[in-house]
């Protein structure tokens, strides 16, 4: 799951409109049968299972001031947990 959060650093902030981030295997095939992350329009990042149900019991994140911050179930930022920096990488 941490590797998926790091993959979010490759997602441009302009593309936050319900962006799904899927895990891939070592040859690059997308693993649709596994849980994936969805970046909501408001910057909230949630885990979704393979049939589209949001996993509210999993850690949630939110993009705040260019950083991916963990949040609790009510949306409060958990400053005592580490954050990741969001960057944009173009090819």
C-alpha cells in the first residue's frame, strides 16, 4: 500500500477528478482483482475493493498543500503520522 501512495506522487494535481491508481505486477499487467486507490475531486484518497466498495476501515489520505497526509475517519489530518510530497513527473 505504501508503494501505491508513492505512485500518487506521479499523479498531477490537475488530474484529481476521480483518478484511480492500480497496482501492477512485475511485467506491467494491471491487477484489477486487487484493492486500488481512488483520488476524489476534493483531494481525498480512499481504498476501494475490486468491485468498487470504498474500504472505510483502511487508512485514508488527503492531498493538502502539496503533501499526501493521513486523515482519520472524520477527515481530521493526523499530523503525528508521516506525509508524502506530491510531485508531477512528465514523460
